[in-house]
């Protein structure tokens, strides 16, 4: 209808890069989209370039929550003056007095249209809804959190500051749904039994330079290597894949050193949204031991505050101990994350306590990858299953995954087409 010329989308960091790909697939209208990632200067330049774009396309800026309130960026977003602001995974602004919540409230006060997207708008307490609706419209629940809390909450505990119960819930639900559209998985009859989601991780300038150098060196070695075999190509791909996972393994080194946290930060987002806030169990598969141990450390740091923990199975775990580890994940409500090395834990075990699986990295064998999907998608699973692939943008990650989805064993595919991967 022509009412919206500029859009601002605010999303978790790991989701920012997903939006351009969704626009590319589904937008049936002219648009120009920019992701505001990287250094402050780079973000501001992308926004300026978007504003200057001369054609009458819909202009779309996508930024992560944590950056919205930073000095210089907040003012630039105010000047951008978006007609429509979308808060994706809006539970990220559930805390009323958080800096990013306040910043997004202020941006929303200027916008003509607003939308929040979330599968879990109320994650722990009904009071979670106020800040999200304060962004949407002050007409629903007002602009005073304490008045909202007094209206709908019974307070108790130390200093009378703890929510111990609720009241007037029929009114709260009616007001909430006055501006909401809700659809459950069960109602979405066309939703596939298995859903595959790609989350793209952008390499920063240093990481990209490191990756490109390694790719060029690998290409040169293959070009000069005489007879090219699957073994030599896969060895070079393996080093590139280790780097996209965050690790650089030097020649003759036993252990890789951490050189990038891109995928780890994306995984931290997922742990926070799905496990800590969403109270769901999660399976994570990774290929390399260095990745497994770093993921274990991340889980320990992220889950401990919520009284949760993670378990792991990889090559060094004794076979006689693995059954107990699986049972713990399946039955203990506080054991919320299972970390598995895909070659070791990708077959023969049942992990149906979770309906969501994250692939931090995959191996080159289609049969192993296909088997790993069945750890959560098997008898005993009552929910539709979601698989999230973490992919470093413009790297071998996407090519390897494409090959596996075409049901190709990479070892058989790379000999004739190895140049495509480098």
C-alpha cells in the first residue's frame, strides 16, 4: 500500500544474516537490504549507503540487539527513522530496565508500524510480556511496568519483590491477543515433519584473510601436487573446515588454537533462546575434538546460572560409560544439552528428549550425517524435529552441506570437482 519505505529489523546476532536470504527467496517486490555487522564504522557506512540508495526499493536494515543502544549507532538508527520496526525473537527485550530494551522502546515510539516475532513471548513469567508490548503499543498494557505488575501479579517473598502468583489473567490474555496472531505447529498442517534451518556466521576481516590465505595455499598445493586423489583434497578441505569452526591447526600440531568465535557466539544465542529461556533440550553435533571441548566450556558457562548442565560423547569417552550418559540426557530434567562428536555419537543412540539439533560442523560422509538426524527423529519422538546448521558465510561449509543434501559422499565427489571447493 506504499506506507512503508524503510524497515529496521532487530534480531539475535546469529539470525541477522538469515534475513537477506529469506528476502531473496520470498520477497515478490523490489528491495535493498543491508546487514549492519562488524565494526561500528562498518555498520554506520552500510546504513549510510542504504539511505543513499537512489531507486524506489523497500529499504531494509538488519542489526543485532546488542548493538542498538551503542553510542553513535542508536542515534544513526533514530535518524534512519524506519517506518516499520520488526523485533525478531522479541523475548530478547523482555527485561524492562535493560539498556537494549529501553533503546528499542525509544526507536519504536518513533516508528509508524511495529511487529514482534516470537515463539516464546512468555518464557518464564507473565511479566515477560510487558516490555515487548511496551515496544508495540502503550495502549495495550500502558507505559508503567509497576502498574502492570500490580494489576496482574501477586507479590511476596523477601521485600515483597517476588512474583508469587497472578490475577486478572483472563483480562491479560484478552489484551495480549487483541494485537496478536498465534499459530501452533499442530495448526500449521503444511509444516514438514523435519525442518532445516541455516544460520549464517560472518567472518570478520582478520578471519576472512586467514581463510582466504589457507584456501589459496591449499589450491596451489593441489595444482602442483601431480595426481589429485580424494585423500589429498579431503585433507585440504578438513583444514578449511577446522578454520570455519574457529580453530587453526598448524602443520604437525596436535591441538588447534582458537582463532574465531563466530560459530560459538551463534551457538550461545541458540543456547540462550532454546535452552535457558525456552526450557527445551538440545542436541549439538560437531566433528572435531577441539570444537567439542570449546562447546562444553560454553555450555558450562551458559547453563550453570540456570541450574542446568550438559553431557558429551566423543571418541575418548569409554563405550561402557556412554549408555549412562544417554540415559541421563533422556531422563534428567536438569541435563538439557547433549554434545556429540558426529562420527562417534551419530549412530545407534536415542536422543528423543530433544526435538532440536544443531550441527556445529559435519563430516564428509552422507551416511553418517543422515544417521545423525535420526537420533532425535525416531520412535518415541512426539514433536516435529528442527535441524539448525551453523554455516560460515562464503566458505566450504555451504558447499559441503549442499553435497551432503544431494546425498553425495564427498570422498567420491571431490576428485573431479575439487576446484569448486577452493
